[in-house]
C-alpha cells in the first residue's frame, strides 16, 4: 500500500472512530458510501460521449499528420533520386526544404498531442466536477455520513461529524495561549 493510501486509510479510521460514538448515541446507523470516480467518468453517457468526441478529433488530427508525413516522405524520395543530378546549390536548397518540412511535421505532431491532452483534461475535469457536485448532493439527501472515493479521498462528510471547532478549542487550551495572542511566557 502506498504512503498516500495509508494516510487515507488512517483518515478513514479516525473518521469512523470519531463518528461511531455519535452514531450510537443518536441510535442511528453510520451510513458510508464508496464511489469509483474514474469508473463513473468512463462509464457515464457524458463520459462516453466525450471519449467519442476526443476519438473523432484524434482521427482528424491523425489524417492531417499522415498527409504531412506523406509530403515529407515524397520530398525525401525526390531528394534521394535527384541528388546526383542537382547542382550543389540546388541540392542544398532541397535538403533545407526537406529539413524545414520535417520540423513542421514534428511541430504538428507535438501540437496535436498537446491540444488533445489539454482537451481531454478539460473535458474530464468538467465531468468530474459535475459528478462530485451530484455525489455531495446525493450524500446529503440520502443521509450518508461519509462518501469516499475508491482510489483516494473523501468526497462528502456529514457536517455533524465535523469536530474541527472542538479540536481548535482543545489545541488552544493545551497551548496555553489566551484569546488575543497573549499566553504563558516560557
């Protein structure tokens, strides 16, 4: 188990241990859910539509790049066939044209990869944002105390389980500082 996984497991255990007494005191069951956001992203209709759009965009870019590759390859073959017939100056000009086309091809490939990656990240981020918002709403309406992401963090926590203010008070009391910043001198 990774260090991050161990930390989240620890957080989960602390949450359960802290929440359990409240749950039993209230006479209700502690309701915890787990959701795999990656699976939801990939399996949802919106996620599948986004994948199809990205695939179509990828294929369009691939065709453009293949056309550029064919152009570069044709220029390379022409250079190989006619190299011995060309004057040194004309040969140098053709070689420079070939190198320029090769650079254009490399830039086109790099640009296409970057553009597709950015588009995929933006689409995924938007869908994940909507999923998390929906999960939080559902967690509250269906009475979940805690909803965890299967591969990591906490998505929703019932505000009644939040003990932050009592932790702050206890910490402040233990530190010996009085409100306003004045405290014990050491």
